[in-house]
């Protein structure tokens, strides 16, 4: 079920032999901008999209926020101070936070851009597979486990191309006053774990 063969050097290697890089993107509060600022962001975003020579995927992940660690931290801070007024204010604030957490779902949204790279397909291999239709069709129902063989030269080319594509996106988003950062290997592993295991994440 998992479409990922390996995560290495900040790159996701897919089962089909393609590669992905993921960029985490901060949001901006568009509604608080003046009309001139909004128009500038829209124009720069339009220019950014028109400059892309490759497809991208925008991924938005919503996750419920657990307020318990925050409330526990406030309780520890309150216990460390002897100031009675500060303690009363902290009590009110903690009560407000707890009531808010019980009444509503507090959600955290994170935004990502997925940058793909598809290496060139081996033409001879494709032709030989298409000539023998019956064998190719039977292979779909076989019990063989699909394994991706990573050619180091192809991986190096994919890294170079993905680095160029990621830099194009970082520069384009910077023109829109949007901060962004490519994910490293550990952050990619955590992202995919959290996505596939929302209950335990």
C-alpha cells in the first residue's frame, strides 16, 4: 500500500522510480494586507506560477492540536511564582484555555509543496513490454514484490534537477513574501509517518 520505496538525502524515492522533494511553506495573512499589497502578492504569485516548467502539488495538512502540554506548562509556571495577582490571572487564563479546548476543535494547518521529478523512461524496455501484452498483463496479477533498483547516476541527476526546481520555487515564493524551507530526510520521515498514522502521531 505504501508508494514509497526509500527516503534518502532529503528525497523521496517512489515505487515507480520517480523522485519527490517536499517544501514546507508558511502562510501569510492576506486579509490584513492593504489593497496595494494584496495586488502585489497576486501579481507575484501569478508570475511565479507562470515561471514553472514542471508540475507541482500543493498539500495542506490539518491536525487537531492537543492543548494539554501547553496547560501543563502554564501550571508549572504558575506554581513557580509567589505573586498572588499573577496567580489569579494565570488561573483565569488556564480556565479559558481549557474551556476553549473542550468547546471547539483547535486545528493546526501546515502547507507543503511537492516537487516531482520523473526520469526518462527506457524506450527499449517499454517497447519490449508493450510487444508481449499477455506476459505484461499476467505480471499485474503475479505475487512478485516490486523492488526499485536505485542507479547512483540517476539519483545524482535527480538530486541536481530537484535542487534546481526547489530553488526556483523558493525564489518565486520569496517574491510573494512567503517563507519556505525544503524538508530534510528526518522531517520527511516524520511527515509521512504522521500522515499515514494520524491516531498515533
